[in-house]
């Protein structure tokens, strides 16, 4: 009996010692992992975000922004990392918001104007681009569903080569304003009288001539559609499915008309010229 008790005691002490060894080893692993994590701390930098919702046209003031820590290797393109960048002229020359920004959203160069500028159309034009206004109505303006930021194909209908034709003259033209509204976050449809588009000078010249010489119609391009439409032209015969038939020239026939009483007699004769 004593022998059995001694064996049980020895086995229990051995198991306890093994459990202590395993626990110490696991604790040592945790310590090594924590040390490695401390050695791999992510480097951060200041990035300025808005501390409240700001909408199109509102001034961006110093009290509307706050700096947060952001991973230095993943700073968004165009973000501001210092107050000197964001307000180089101080509170006297404020930037203006171009797009809606929600709380804690990073401030980007594309979402605000330059210091001292308002949110007018000129602030939206890219380098080498010009703004041009096109007259539209409920039919040519896609029933009022156009809004700033959309892209359209421009079709011209008029007389060319002695026949009425409709032709695609410009594809993927960017709209930057509807009437006097340039806010891209505007959602309510409205029947516009004019739209302002962004295009290089040579396309502006083509649009101006097309608007003065015929009727323009717009077709809305889908979001994310980057395809450039090929030249499209249709005339009335093509619209109605009328194929052009070329008549073969037959032999020339000459005749002489003679009146005999009340009757006219037509007599074929050789053509002399």
C-alpha cells in the first residue's frame, strides 16, 4: 500500500513539474512576441482631417480641422500634414470646400480650393482646359438628369452635303456646372437651360461651330465607362432603311413629234449629237 502511495506521489510531482515547465516556456514565447512587436512599431505622421461635416462652398477654417496620427507609409495622395500647408496665408486667406467631407475624413487637395479662392467654375478647370456653355432643353438635356461631374456624348444634327445628318462630334465631355450650380453632390433633378463643359480650346471651337450651325443633343455616359465612341453618323435614308440604288445608263433614244390632225405621232430617229 505504501509502495502504491509512493508511486502515485512521484507521478503527481512529475506531472506538476512538467506543467510548470510548459507554462514557463509559453510565458517566454509571449515575452519574445511582445518584444518583437515593440521593435516593429509602425511609424506615423500627422494628417489633417475635418472634425465636422463640411459641404460644398463652405470656408475651411482652422477650428474645423484636427491632426490625427496616420501610418506614414500610407498617407493619402494630396493630404495635408501641417497647418502651414493647409493655411499658408493664415486665417485671412481661407480655402473653400469643393466636395462634401464627413467628420474625420482626410482633407485632400482635390476637395478644397487654393487659399483665397471661392468654389467657382474656374477653380475646377484642369491645366489647358476651358469652360464652355451649351444651351439645352428637356429633350437635349437628358430630361434634367444631368449633374456636375457627369460625362456626356455630344451629337450634332444639321445639313451636310445637301442632306440632313446626325453625327457624334465629341465623346466623354466632362460637365462642370448645370446653370449656375457646380456642386457635384447635388442630387435633385432639374431642367437645365445651359450646361458648362470642360474641354481643350480646339474642342471648344468645334462645339461653338456645331451649336451655331445645327442642333446639339446630349447622351449621358455611364459611371466608370471609359470607352471612347467611334465616329457615328446617320442620315434620313439610313434611318428609314432606304438603300441607294444606282440606275444604269441605258441607250440614248431620240424622237421627232409630228401632229397629224388631232393626233401626235412620235417617230424614233437617229441621234445626231
